[in-house]
């Protein structure tokens, strides 16, 4: 149905309805998996590898079995079915069989009457290992002769994109910039750790409920591991305390462990991870290395881009091929570039396997590529915003893969809105003036004391006590500072922009599973049940999908109830990832609702005594186009029941075709969302702490179904992206996670969060429900490079590594100062 | 009473360190003796020459205390920087001292104020300077069953007091470097200078080299510059760990010292008195 059927103000689309699950979550009434404790429930604990790479010689569970309350100790040999997680490359064993490949890998399970007994016993399981050589850096793993973790060359997957002739283009370019970048493991840091509860029902059906994003992945895994038919496995998602990708693939492991233990013991078994265990063994964002090179003409036209992008994929493939695909497609940025060469690799190492994390392979490469765009702008002497505007993809342009943007490209408008709303022009001018003044001052002050007193004290600089006289007391007002920030702090302000696009849905890498089903059933009293295969994981899917159903049926939003997800109620709808839920489940609901609506229109026409074509449907119900009272949805539903008409239907949808050949040519995704982020920062010129003052985040996500929830998504993404930029990093001590809890892993708090200005640009997508595209992931992609560029604007250094901690920033600025000093000295001679 | 508890035993006050360690499995099983409700260990009192803070007084109470705000502003600033509201409602200086973390925020101003810690075991009492409680990271001079009962702080005429902390984020942060400075500034000259540093040595330490340079001297750029070098190069002995680097920590000791002097001397210079008093 077309949107224009709906009268002004009478639509459920574009309304910030209250979240249906909000109250329960806020008041603590929502029941998460750990809140369930069926009678006789056992508790599981996992024995994990202490070795990064080793052969298992023996597992001895005798001491563990003697612990009071221990019911069983299980190893790979207890798995009746296939001991491999079914995903893309089926290499990840649910329990190590013969070899462990990372510290934290599950080796055995202990189930006991209490979680404490299970944990105590797990510590007593003795595993004898024979060490194998390990490899801990993806670049090392690619070298010939490196210890082998996977296949012949440690490469899980590689892609290439070729377009035009990069060599020629670089040779002809007026300006070429190139740099290497590095990004860390980032933890999803969902508030609820992994947890599953399994039970074998009276009829033998294996029932698993817990915290998850992708019930059908869990479904596949449990059926495969237990060797039972998929029709004897029932997976239910409990309210899920966040996922961000971390509940995509690895919950399958937890679920299989619980199901296996329930299958062996015949009792319900619950596994709930501690935070430390979750950090140690669960998925994260891939650490990455990228070398990026741009070539441009003097007028700012970008002519070439070359990218070499390596994902450190850890010990098992998980979703890495798909993560790599997304990074590959978006590697050159949202620009019109005729000559492109992209080579990407997902590489095996003996470390905890990363998997899905919001952004899925894009934040890493976008940080690299968007930072380098600012370097290019600086080299060209062009405003960074202007350079982006000049090269931005527009309707009719081809992406790096040669995909023509035929519709729904609000990028140009997003750039304009971001420029205007962020006050870019004035702020950028202010910065430029300051920098000019600074350069002059620096030139005039070769012997004058440095304004950064700390420089003289940097022990690494080798400047000892003798240079101390150089250390100004700080009484001078801070020549380079924009502002006194109180408490004697001197700060420099900076502003930075980044732009990104984001392919909505699974794209060509996941096209074979890019479908979704829905079941819609109108009840006699005019209430509606909707069942879909995609999950609510805090992103607000429940509200938007109910809004779509209400709009499609002409039903009140309050009358629509979305069932908790249960794999026995709806067909496999693929994963809840890739910002695809509004699009895919939304379309499946529309497909299911269409015949019901047609039926109801006929009924209403009959009651109203008009032709079906003369019936109008909106949020208030069904009425004659000519005017008069509307029939409530309830009335029409009841009339339909009285006439024994079908008002329960199945819907189905399949994503539009996508493609990607061996040279990276094709329509990689069905459609793209576009984002522009502008960040303003304050860098403390003595401590090099960065405070993000304000972020303007503008997104073209097609039609916005629920503006309030959408804004929330963006705000969350901005803060998460800021954490990625400034403080979040899972530190590995060679092989093992070193800061695996919330004391050591630094997440931003509310006190760190900036003012966030969210704006939407709506370029409708004709194949999306009411014109919607997708939102969830794109907000996290842009903030990190925007912040890095703002820091560059403030203190004049380009960060090549995330997070940009005060320590790293201080080193960079100190290094630059040392170079300048040396430079001056040589000039003096 | 303590002696009646058989076997291994431990005191618990706010539990904000102990519970975390217990959950980590880092503690041997023991009977926990709750000292937070002992009346003698709670509250703040004032005599003519000193302020006495009960070892189990929660931070929130210290922060809200009129007398502490008036006499010991650097302690108020430090307590206000600890954890979150919830932590400050539970956590205590007794626990902060006994836990012996080199990054203990509460201990840093106690050291700068020359606080004395009263320790009791049965009827036996001893008084130890705050700086000597910790003997290494997580190690203290407290013997079995020794209870910290109170902390005594002498009232002295000083118009400069500051506590400054650098952490990895704006709140809920473990210090990378912290510094407390108290001194008296009259006609440009500093006296009675005490500087304490957190997180740059195995325990909270006094910055004696920097103190010596500042003591009795006019607060000139040159003096400050020399003190900054001394604190970074001679006083601080930091390590590199995943929280920060030795180089950064060293440099930041100088920054915080400069900042502490700058803020205070500016204020003193402008209005003739320390606004914190
Ligand atoms: C989330 C979080 C944030 C935190 N943030 C900070 C921070 O910013 N800065 C900071 O310094 N600390 C911080 N801490 C650590 C902690 O809150 C402080 O060290 C606090 O002062 C400990 O006091 P407590 O009363 O809770 O000690 P407890 O946990 O009760 O005890 C700690 C230790 O002291 C012993 N003990 C307690 N009282 C006495 C006594 N009277 N006599 C003898 N021994 C005693 C106990 O046996 C135990 O060994 C934080 C902790 C958490 C959990």
C-alpha cells in the first residue's frame, strides 16, 4: 500500500510511540534468563584453555567429580552430533577436540547443583597439554613459515575490488597521501552477560531459552550438535540485555553447552557467564590494520584509492568472512572514485575469535580512510567538509563496486544539514585563525620557553633537569589555547567531520539467508498478534514492527502485540543483524497484512455501503473517502469474524538481488544509509585528555518509523563510537585478555558523554516498509574518525591508532615537538 | 569480641574493595566482621587542635561535613572523586587505608595533611602516620585483628590546599596519577609544604624532593619549574601497565603540581585568601 493513502497526522509511521518493553525493563519486572530457575535446575561452568595453542593430551575430571553436588563432567566426546558451530566456515568446535587454539577456549563442562560447586569443580579439572607454537599478530600470521592456525596460509577469507587503473591514476595525481592505521579489540559490553537455560521437554523436544540476537543460528547449532531434527528443537529468546553483535554467533556455543548438559543429565541446566569469562572467551570487534592511499587532482577531485585491510580474526572463522565483506565494500569511503584497488584479509591467530560488533568491519576501515581524507584535505589546502562534498556519492553515481545508486541517496542533504547544524563554518574559521597565529608565534619563539611546559619534562625526550628551565610555570595564559577551561586547565578546541555509507542488510555475502517471515493474526476483539523471526535486543524493534503492523492494518498501535520470539512459531528469518530487522521483518509483516487489509476493506465497504475502492484506512480506522464516521478497527475485525473470513496469514519476503564477483564488481547491498558526523573536542594541552563537547550526527535512513527510538539509537552509537575513539580497548597480554572486567576495560560514562544533536534526512527507499532503510549500525561508524579529525584540528597530529588515549596523544605531540626542535636546530646550522 | 570468632577472620566496612576481591576469588575464606556499625568508628569530631574522623565513616558524610570542608578541603575534593555516589555512600577511609592500593584517592590527602592513624587491637593502641600504613601494593603494616579506629588530622594555618586526579574517564576512575598539595603562602613565600602522590610508586608517597625546593621559597617561575622537574624525575617512580605509561605518569606529576600551584596561587593572589577555606 502506498503511504499517500494515509491522511495527515493519522499515521503510525513517524511517531515516537512509547516502547512496549520499556516499563518492564525499567521497573525490573522483565525476566532475563538468569531469573528463571525451574525445579531441579543444574548449573554449568566451563573449563577453559589456559594455553593459546596446544594439543590436549588428557582431560582428567576425577577430582572435579568428587566435589559435592557435581552431576557430570562433559567433554567433546559427549557430543552426539557435529562438534562444529554451523556458520560460514564450520571450524569452531563447541568443545575443543584434541587441540586448543586460544586462551579461554571451552575444553570441558561441569554441571552441579549450584553455580559455586560447578565453578569450584571446573577449577579442579586437570588438562594436560603439549604446547604448540602460536602466532599473535595477524601480520606475522601472513608470513611464510608462521605457525599454522587455519588451512595452509592462516587466511580465512580474502576479497579484492578492482576498478579502473590505480597505478596510472596515482602516477598522474597531483597529491598522494598514504598512511597505516591500527585499531584494537573492542568489547560489545552488553549489560547482560551470556546465558542460556536448556531443558528436554516431555516429548523429547530440546528447549533452549536465553539471551540472544539470532534464534535461528542457535536453532541450527543445537540441532547439529545433538544430532536431532530441527523440528525437535525449540529456541526462545528471553528479554536480552544488549547484544551489539555479541549475541549473534557465540550464544550458539553457550546454548549447545546447556543443551548437551540437559541432554546428558536429563535435568534443566543453566549457564550464565561471569563478566570475566565473557571478556575472555566471547566475541569482540576485530583488531585491524589498514594501509590506505588516496590520490587527487589539485582541485580536490579524488582519482584513486588503494586499501590493504587486515582483520585479526583470532582462532576460528566465526563471522569473519562476512565482517570482512562489509569492510571491503565500504573500504574507500562514500566517494566517487574511478580507480580503486582494495585487498582485504581475515587472518587466523591464536587469540580469542572476534565476531560481530555493531558496524561489522566498517568502523576500523572508516576510521583509517576518513582520517586520511582529512590529511588529503590538509595537503590540498581544501576545507575537509568541502572535499567530502566535492567527491560525495550522488544519485546516479557508481560505488567502488560499480553499483549505481538508483534511488534513496540523501548523502548530499545530510552533508548540508550537518554543515549547517554543527556551525562548521564559524568554528572551522576560528580554528584556522588560531593555527595561523600559532605558526607565526612558533616561528618567532625559537628560544622562547615552550608554552607546553611539560615537554621539557618528558623523560622519553631525554630532556632532564637541565631543560627544566624551559618548563613554564603555566602562569602565562597558554598561547595556543582557545580557552581557559577553569581549574587552571588550558585547552585547545577542535572540530572534525567524517562521512560514511552503510549497506543495509546482509548484502551479497549473506544473500542466501536474506529472507524473513511473519505471522499476523487478527483476533475477534480487534487485537492483533504478530510473530516475526527477528528479535528485540534493546534497539526498539518491538515498537517499530508494531507500528508497521498497525499502519498496515489500520489498527490502533496499542492493539498490536508482538510475540516473544519462538522458533516454532515463525519460519527461519535469518539473523537480527545488519540493520535488517525493520526492512526485512517489516516487509514480511506488510506481506502478511496485505490480504487481511484487503479483506477488511471489503468488509468495511460492505458495512459502509460504498465500493471497496472508496474506503480509506488510517490510524483511526476505516472510513468512506467521502467522509463520515470511521469504523473502528475493532468493529471491522468483529464483522470479518462474523463472516468467517480469513484474518490470519503468513508473510514472506526476500531481499532484492545482490552480487559481488571475484574482482569486487556488483550490487553489493540492496540500498545504502548515509551518515555525517561532526565532532567538537577540547584537548587539554598539558594532560592530553580529550573531552568531546558536542557531536552532530546526521543520518539518511530512509523513512524514520519511530523518531524517538531512532534518536536513541544514534545517541548510543555516538557514545559507543566515542569509547572506541578515546578509551575502549581489550588489552591482550600476548595471548590472554588482561583487562577483562569493567574495572580494567574503560567504557565512557554519562559524565564523559557529549551533547548530541541528532538529525534525520529521509530519502525514502521504495522497497522498504513505508520507505524505511535501516539504522542500527551506522551511528557507530562515523564518530571515531570525526573525533580523531577534531583532535587533529586541535593539536595538529593525525592519530593512526585507536583508542587515542592521553598517553598516545602526548607521545604524538611530544614527538612532533622533538622533530620540530631538531628541524630548527639543523636549519640554524 | 573479635577473639571469639574462631578461625580466619577479616574486617569489613563498606565492602567496596572486599566484595570485589571475594567475587574475583582472590580471598581465602574467612569470617567477615562488620565494623561499619560500630558507633566509635563512625562520625567526625573536632577539638581545638584537630579533626578526628572515624575509620568507618562513609565518604558521603565526610564530604558533607562542615568542619572537614572548612579545615581539610583537599580531603573533601579527594573523597568527592571516589567512585560513584553508591560507592561513596559505602566506602570508608579505614578501608581505603587498609586496602593499601597505591592509587587510593582518600589516602593521598591524608598523607599531605600528615594524618595520624589510630590502630587498635584489644586494649592495645598504636598511632601510625598515614604514609606508613601501606608497605607495598595491597600490603599494609596492619597485623592480625588490628583495627583502624580513627584518623586524626591536626589543624594548621595553611591557605593552599588542592587534590588533583587524572583518571581514564570523567568519573568511576582509578587514578593514573593523583596529587595532594597543602602549604601556606604568605607574601609570595611558601611554607609548611606537603605534597603527596598517588599511583606513581608502590604506595602513596610524599614528594620530598619537590617539597624541599618549594619550602621557604618565593613562588617564582624558576622555583616552580625546578619543583616540577624534581617531582617528575626524583619523586615519582612509576611503572608502565595497561592503565598508563611510566613516561606519562612522570610528566603528569609535573603538570598536576604546576596546576595545583597555579590554581591556588592565582586565587590567593586575586582575593587575598584561599576560597577553599
Ligand atoms: C566501583 C568502584 C569504584 C571505586 N572507585 C574508587 C576511587 O575512585 N578511588 C579509590 O581510592 N577507591 C575506589 N574504590 C575502592 C574502594 O571503594 C575504596 O578503597 C574504599 O575506601 C574502601 O573502603 P571500604 O570501607 O568499602 O573497604 P572494605 O572493602 O570494607 O575493606 C577493604 C579492606 O580494608 C579492611 N578494612 C576495612 N575497614 C577496616 C578498619 N577499620 N580497620 C582495619 N581494616 C579495615 C578490610 O578488611 C579489607 O581488607 C572503588 C571501588 C569500586 C567497587
